[in-house]
């Protein structure tokens, strides 16, 4: 069967920012075989290749992408259970939040705090997706991938993936080498939800919730911040949190505290993590700030949004305004979370 190649496909509707030009070629891969054949075809024709999932963590250039955009869309679940845990393997093209809902309904603990995050399963190990004190690396058993270097399918263990804060080998040391085909999660049967994050602790006020209550709380909190993608919410044309919370040394924290004793921070390894939203606001950018047709969400300082027909260039300009202001005031670089495509 020939590859389902389309030409000059608009990429903006395939992203949550709804920004970006056309792909020269576009392939929607609904099977692993199509994924492999598409990667081989791109290599054979010497064409650039970009792997697209749910489009929730990308900013695509106004000029689009001069190569093949391969959308990963295989579906399917399989599971292997024991008394205390369940290994669930999910195809990369499955919707992430639907998987979280499945886990909660089946009383499988480990991903409940990651409710409401848009995108597909295949993207979760790439960014080591996390929220409200929980990361996917805590439950990922292994990741099945197509290796673009050796042109074979491999299975990488949790350790092989090199997980750290919002990081893995997939977006750092081995960027563009692997195409995620499926992910296996080890989830705890009848486990308790993870309530360690301040927002959730305050929400439950000393009460011990179950998994379903925790999922509902996370969704409610995210909605209040417009961090759930909903068509009628003007703030939801975003890529989620645009900047990572910076991790700094304790000596840097002490330096900052000399000027502002109230600076918030969280313990993180040998250093501390400072909320990027606080830094942005103190650098002069309030919720609702606009730059041309790009802006900052009126509900969440970390979300850069498309206010209406914004260009990628406007988002980049706003990003740089914020980064420069934060670095000038605090001496802290802010690093973006989204992947930039076609720049």
C-alpha cells in the first residue's frame, strides 16, 4: 500500500496555538508500519522530517515546514496485571487525557495529577510531562521506539530514557533519533493519589481524596487557569506553560533574597526551583498583556496565547521580550517548553 502522502497541508489547525504555515508533505500514520515506512522514505529522499503528535507543545513557523510532517496516530491498549500493579502499554497516538481517565476509573494510581493535559501519549516521555507534583517518569516502565539511526524498533527502559525535569534523551542528547511508538506505564492498583503540590493541598484542606476526586480537582484548578483546551475559552489557544520553572543554585537564591525576601521557591535536588510566573510578573508582565495579536493569558502568566490570527513571529517577539526582561532584572534565563518547528 502506498504511503498516504498529502501536499501543502495547513499545520495551524493541528496545533493548540492554531499558528503555523503549511507542510510541504504530510503523512498521518495510523499504524506502526506506516511510521516506519515514512521515516525510511524521508531518509531515502533526503527530506527533513518532523514528528507531530497532538500539536499541544509546538510553535510552527509562519513559513511552515519544508519537508515531511509525520503525524503519529496509531491506536490501541494492552495490559498485564498483578495483584498490586498493572502494566499498561498504550500506542503513541492515543489521547493522553483519555488514558488518564481510564486509569482513574480503573483505580490505577500514578497519573491522576496529569489530568487535562492536552496531547497524545507519544509526547509524554519526550518532555517528561509533569504537573502538580507528578511526572510521567515516575510510572513509565519502558518506551518502544523506531530508531532512525539503526532503522530498527527498540525498547528503552526508564533509565535509558534519561529523565529529569521536563527533559529526556528524546529532547536533548538524542533529539530526532527516536520516534515513539508506544509507552508502557506501571500503575498501582488501588493506590492513593499523590497530594504534595500546594494547590492540591489547599484544595482538599486536610481531607484525603480518592483518585476520582483528585482528577476532578486538577481539572477544576486547570480550568480556572484556562489550562484545559476548551473551544469557547479565548485563553486556550496556547501551548500550555510556555516557560520552564528555572532551577537555580542556593547561592543564587541567597543573592535574590537580598533584594526580595518574599521570593517563592521549592526545594529541587541540590538547588531550588523558582516559579517562572512570579519572575515574569515581577519583570513587568501582567496577566492579559498583549503584543500585537499575541499575548499572555488573562488567567495564567506562563501561557502565551494567540489572541486572534497571531503570527508565529509575534509569539517569538513576545517570548523574547519576556526572556530579556527576566534576565535583566534577575539574572535568570527562562527556557521555553514548546518545540519550535521550521525556524
